[in-house]
C-alpha cells in the first residue's frame, strides 16, 4: 500500500502525463525520477522535449494538536521538481518549443484542481522556474519548476 505522499506524487505524474499528451508542444511521456544522463540518452533517439518529475525532500510546517481521542496531524510541504528540457540544433526551434512547453505548464497550473482530487490540501508552483545549463549538451534549453504539495498527515512519513 502506498503512502499518502507517494499517491500524491503518482497523481501529479499522471496529471502531467495527460497534459503533455494533450499538447503537441509537450512530450508524449513524462519520466519520473530519472537521472538527467539517462533522459538525455533517450533524447539522442529523437525525443526533442523532455519532462522529468523528481521527488523532493519534504519540509515540516507545523503540528496540529487535537483533542483527546483524536490523532494529531502534521502539515508538511512535499516538493516535486519538474525538469523541462528541450534539445534542438536550431535556436529558434528550441526557443519556440521551450516557450510552448512552459506556456502549457502555465495553463495547466492556472486551471488545476489544487487538491489533486483530495489527496493534498494544496498543490502549486511557488516560485519562478529556475533555468538550468546542461553541461556538455549542445542545443539544450532547460528549467526546473518547483511544485509544492501541502499535505496534512497523521505522521510525518505520510
């Protein structure tokens, strides 16, 4: 049986996969917890846009002490990192595809059910995308998007 945290990651991954498949500017597959090196190896076979969802380290926010006979609750923020990578030799093609991919994410998070179907209290992008440089990869443009999932759980383990 999966923890609440794992179920939230699975739901977020599924949501991103469905959104990507619905938009031609996005990849058909969203990887999860892949190393950048293995994702880039796949790109050499023709993948031009890559999304890779990486689990993050949770942060304890607070503890809600409840009354007698009730379990205490822990509020944590569980981040996920979405790596958005576009590889193309032509600068204009790369920039256009990268921008279209980022706009697809913007639209997704603008219209998102921010509870992931009741699995979390809130899911949101809480800071601007962090642009990344991929050393040794010509024609790559990349960013890391931080997605925070706030959850109220019976234990800090989820």
